């Protein structure tokens, strides 16, 4: 089966960066994941403001999405090999509710 897939086509990536061969595919998938996080925020989480009051608001929004993407990638690296996906963690966290008191937070 592997021989059939191996001969099924060609996968080409062009880059202006000088990279080792083993670095190319992981960087490509990282780029793909960054696009996925931005798409998730824009299409499903309604994070993209429809009307922005200023350029600063838009830049703040983009910075926030960038921070989320960095956290997502860090979680992915920490959880690698554990069988737990960062997306699953975020879905679980979305369902958590809490009560905040002066000295205690109850989840």
C-alpha cells in the first residue's frame, strides 16, 4: 500500500529560507495550523469584529489571536505523544463554568 501512495504524486514546497530537509514539512504544518487557528477564531468563535473603531482595535485583536495561536502551539508541543489534542482541551474548557468568591473560585 505504501508503494502505491509513494508513487501517487509529487509534493513540492518552495521557500526563500535555507532549511534542512527535516525542517521543511514541520514548518509547513505549523503554518497550516496557524491558518487554522485564525480561521477558527474568525469563522466559529465570532472573534473578528465586524466594525473596528480604529487601527489600534484591529491590531489589538490580531495580537490577541496571535497569543492564542502561540498558546495553542505550546500546548500541542507539551501534549505531543500523550494522545490528548489541544483542541479537545479547549472544547472541555468552553464547557466549564465557575463561581468566583472573595477567597475562592469553584469550578
